[in-house]
């Protein structure tokens, strides 16, 4: 249960036997939360970072592209890897492979992804239509994971559904060590507002830690979601795209310190180059520069001339091109 004195504050948090240095986390996002970005967010104050979702079937059948999603740098810890799938035994096999081969601290199960190609296979948020299956999957994964197992859910599947409490209870009964609730339904995707009251219902129903997720964009909204929901922690997702400083600001605000000023252009320029260097080290220049196009566009969002620079970024192929463009900031 939540310590009432901790609501709306920054504090360490236990997930199973793993102690997180603070209760503010980077949410898993496909195509975004790779190792370089996770390291940046940890450096900015995130107490916990989450990897991109990994197909359990692809892992079990040793798809050659899957291993790259599992790589972890020592600077990331504590870090979770995230599986998705709908077959309890395949999920258990995948969890066993991760436990044997990769040094993650927590294993998360994705039961909230709204993407059609995932949902049509009965995976991601489609699982919220079958709480009993949720329980069986979690139980199977807990059996082999050798790590605390967590679950990420949404408010519900249909636009007006609120099945999160029932689904979260099934996950808890299966042995989950914590759950994260995104306050939108699958049918909403990322539109409209997150329903923080629905998240509160989950928190009131469970005895394990609950992370709130949705519409946290700064220190004030982070404090508010904690106060409204009574949750143990917060996961920040899309607001961190191009803005890892949000973790510095949120952790300062929750600890009672002055919220640091927004990064100036020099700090922004250096962060973009640091991100590009880390990507290049991990993936090589060819892949890194193509992935950096979207990241750089996010970093530059809202700046004068950003639209014009995005056009140039869309054709960027070399690190030196990025350096040259950033000299114009």
C-alpha cells in the first residue's frame, strides 16, 4: 500500500526485490526507448527506464533483429525489458531466454499497445478483453522470469470501457509485482485526455505498486497525477520525446527544490549531439543518422526555423551534417 506521506513526493520505490532510486520512470515506447535514450533519461534523473517491446515469438524463434532490442548498457540500471504476446507458454519461454541471457532488473508485459497489427493478433491491449488470460500469462511468466514481473495496461479496450481494475487484479493474482495504467482506452489511442480517476480505481483495488501514465508534461502535472490517483509512481512517455530534461524538472519539483530553467540553445545543441554519438556507437552511422532524424525533430520542436530545419534533417546521412545544421541554432 502507498505510504500516505509519499503521495505527491519523490521517494524510492520497491518493485518486488528491486529498489528503484526514485518513483519517476521512463515509459516503454517502440522506436524510442532504445539504450542510448534510456541512458540519457537516467542521466537526467529518471529512477527507472523501460525498453522497447519485444515479440515473445520472435525471441523464442531467434529472429535476428530481436537481440538488438534486448541489449543493456551498465549505465541504464535499473531497467526493464518488455515482452508482448498472447500465448502463456511462449511468453514463459521468452522470459526464460531473457533471464538467462540479458541483465535486466525487471520484466514487463505489454498489455496496452493499441497498434492494429498487434491488436489483430490478440496481443497488446487486446488482452484487456480477457482478464483470465491476463492472469494465466502473468503466472506463466513469473514462473520463469527470475525477475519481478510487471504489467502495463490501459483504462480499457472500447472507448467507454473501464476494465483496468479487473485486469489489474488478474495481473496481481498471477504474481505481478507492479502495474502501470495508461488512462486512455485502446480506441482513444493517444487522443483526448487521460482518465486519472480510472487510474485511481486501480490503485484503490490493488496491494502492489501502481504507476500512473498519461498527460504528465511537467513537474506540476506530475505532482497532480500522484495526488489525484494516490499512485506510487509515474511513468512519463511521449512528453520525454525530445525532452529528457522533463525528468530533471519533475524530480526537482517533487523533491521540493526549485524547478531548473528550460535548456538554452547550447545545452540543446549538446544534447542532440550526445544522443547522436550514443546512437552511432551502438548502431553505426548509417542507422544512427536515420533514427536521429525523428529525435532531432523532436528536440527542435517549437523553435523558430524548426520546420525548415526538419526538411534538411529528413535527408541527413552523416554526423557532420548534423553538426553543421546545429551551428545555425
